[in-house]
């Protein structure tokens, strides 16, 4: 169990990403969502990440309900701010934004101090909690000025008041996250898809900066939205069909993993954990079976010879740290 934030919130090495139980792409029933959270708990996972964006609040409502009878001191919850949900009567669904839910609300970008507070209040109501442990500024890519000038100071004030424990930013890029690490006093950043077996972008800027500043990093998107989970024609990379070059590379990784008696999924989950700045690997799941598979893969052996071959073949930078032990111990 790792910890982050001023109060040392416990963060399991493997954590639960709750976009899937917000009906990401396809519908999930309440029972399936609760079973997924229950399987995560049984597997030792104690860090759960959600956001208003995920299913127009559905993910937060389901996660809060699934955790309601768990001892509050034993788990960590993070949510995000930056998108306010405003009711609409448009009808239809939200599939254009990736979620199989009725379009009962519209998302409004707002990184103002007032927007941050309103977003957090609404999240607490949906979660049924009186506090969350970590709050991230969510995807401020096109709103940098407001996020740094208004959103971040609002989070800093909420942290100083004890309303939230740890603060940070969550994004699919490294440049702005590196700026947050260097120019602010964030506790943690969530970096999605930029430190994987296929994308090593965080290695040269973000991770060294975080290590220097003592900032924790949570790594999401370790499967790059699907390609590293099941490389095949039509598989997705960063939510679009993977280019042939990346598909070929993923298939090479899978073939090497098989020859060394491991799996590509196990290696993809294990790889980020070797960097000293990384506190947790966030794995999205929509069912109990997916959770159990991730937990089993995370704990599975990844032989040292596998990592050596990746370096020899030029598939991993020489500077990328790799797990030292062959047997992955579930550290939750």
C-alpha cells in the first residue's frame, strides 16, 4: 500500500477506474457495477477513481452506492472538477461523448473557483459522501489559463480548509501535467496513456519532475484504450483504430510475452509500477470478471528475461526502469 497527500491517504498499487460502470460505450446494470466494485474490494483494491464526466454522473452514483457499507477509513476516492453538469430536455443519448446513458445533462467546461466548488458539491451529493480524498482538475488542455489562475488556487484553498485531502490534475498529455508539478503544489497527477509499453512520453519530463518534487503519479490507460489488452486488426489505440505500425508493435510485444511465459496484459500492468514516482496503476473495469482478470494479471510473474529482450529489440528505452522481481506481489 502506497500513500499520498498531506494526510497519507492509502492508495493500493492497483486501483479501480470507474468510467466503465458509468456505461462507457455500452450499458452496464446496477448489479454488474456493484459486483465489479465488490470484486475490486475482495481483490485488495482500496483506491477508486471516478468523475462527473463518466456517464453524466452515473459512475459517481454507482460507486458511492457500492462503497456505502465499507469502512470509510479503509479506502480512497478521487473525483474530478472542470465539467459542470447542467440539466437539459434534449432527449437522445450521450454516445457522442462515449457513454450509453440518456442525455439528461450537458457538460459545461468551468475551471473557475466557483465552478470547482459547485462541481465538488454536486459530486459529493452523487457519491453520498461528506468528503473525497483526492480531487483532480479534469482535462484542462484547452483551459490552461483559467485552470492555473482560478481552478488550482480553489483546490489549494479547499485542501487548506480540510475539505479535500490531496489535489492534482488528470490528463492524457504530459506537458501540462509537468507544468502543474513544477509550478504548483499539487500532491498527485493522473497521467493516462502516456506511460505504457507503447508510449513512453512521461519518462523524459513528467516522471523525473515528479520524482524531484516528491509528487505522486497515478498511471491510467496502461492498455492504451485496448490495443495492449488484445492486439488485433480493428483494436483501438487512444480511442481510435490503431495504426498498422502500432498494431505490429503490439503484436511483437504479445509474441515476446508468450515466449517468456507471461501475458501482454500482465506486462502492461506491471511496467509502470517500476518507476519510483508511480504510486498506483489505474485499471478501468466494467464487470467482476474484468476486475479479477486485472488483479490476477497484476500479480502474475513477469520474467526478467522478458524486459531484457524488449530492451535488446529496441521496444523499451534503456532508461525505463522495469520491475526487479519476477513475481509481482499484489501490494494492496
